[in-house]
C-alpha cells in the first residue's frame, strides 16, 4: 500500500500521494473581506493573498500535484474601479518579477489562460518571459487564469470552428468534444478533478465552464488570505473521501483520484 505523505507540520492531515488529483483549480476569493475585517485597505487583502499563492504553490509542489490553476483575474474583474485594477496588475507584475527564480528552482512551469491582449504591456512582457523561461520545467504546471472567462473562451473556440467550417476546411460532423477542448485555452491540461472556492461563496463564476463538467467542488468559509498549507491539505483530504461516479452507478469507480478523468 502507498505510504501517506504529510507535509511535515501537519501530520494529522496526511494525504495519500497515490490518489492525488491531477489538477486542482482554485477560485481565490475573499481578499477584500479579509482586509475589511482587519480594518485595512482592499489592496492589503490582495497583497496578503499573494502570500497565500506562494504558500499553496509550494505545498502543491511538495506533495507532488501535477497541475494547479489559479483564477487570479476574471474577464469581469475589469469592471472594478481602475485603482483596484491597476493595483492588481502591479501585484501580478511584481509577483512574476520576484517569483521567477523561485519557480525555476522548484521546476515549476507557468502557463497562462485568458485574454492576454487586454493586460497592460508590462504585465504581458513579464508573463511572456516567465512562460518562456519555465517552459521546460516538468515538476508541476501552474496555470494562471488572467483576464479569463469560461464563456468568452468557449465563444472564441466556437468562432474558430465556424471560420473553419465557413472556409470549407471542416465539416460540422467533424466537430466533437476533443476538437472543442483542443481549441480552449486549457488545451493540453487535464480537466480539473477538484475545484476549490474560498470565502463561503458557492458559485463557479465563469471559471472553467466546459472543463469542470465532472469536477468535485469544495467550498470553504476561509478567506483566501488565510488559506494556506493546512487548508489546502484539508481540501485534498476531503477530495480523497469523495466517491466519483462520472454519471455511472456506484460500483467500479472509487474514491477521489481513482476514476476515469
Ligand atoms: C478575489 O477577492 C480576488 C481577486 C479578484 C484577485 C486575486 C488576486 C490575488 C490572490 C493576488 C495575488 C495573485 C497572484 C497570482 C500573484 P475579492 O477582491 O473579490 O474579495 P471580496 O469578495 O472579499 O471583495
């Protein structure tokens, strides 16, 4: 039997490394409320949220998770006040500048999903650099969802299919699930097995709409700036206690991690 692999400080929260999800996606929510509760400006919540990003990436890497996706900025987040949008862009920029070496050291590959063209030039440039520099890393993939919307991504993919059909290069009958999936921003990544949302909200909010068809959902009241290694392990442990059936009846497909993807 596979041994359990606790992160050393949390022996009570051991997670079986043989049954890890392949892909965990996280909606990082509650930065603003965290700041409000501490009598601080919203930007302080985001700043502290950045520390949670680092902690969770490190924990995921240590435990051997193959893919982690972080919903950092949604297509709808552009509607926030310009000062907050600018601050978030500044934070992403600073994060990418300062974390690049750390990511390299840990063998982490960064990929981006979302409408990069809407991001400020300086953010785009550093993203391109980090994506290129880490492209050969194999220990773990971190997908940063920036200016991302699931519906927008589906529309973009469908447009491309329509163009191919209109040009006579594709027939409608050739359109199938693998083809659509291959045109999404997440192409090449496994579908998420587990989707975590922090801060008590129980919505998908336009994240991975197509990809999350059979994803296990995990909601926690913890606000993102307080979500660290322990909370991450708790979510993985909860996942490993779920029975995944993928539309079949409850025989043959086992607990989290065992089923067909
Ligand atoms: C949601 O909290 C959070 C965001 C819109 C931004 C997420 C950004 C970070 C976690 C900062 C660092 C990220 C990276 C990748 C370096 P909210 O502001 O909606 O909180 P609220 O619902 O309590 O107002």
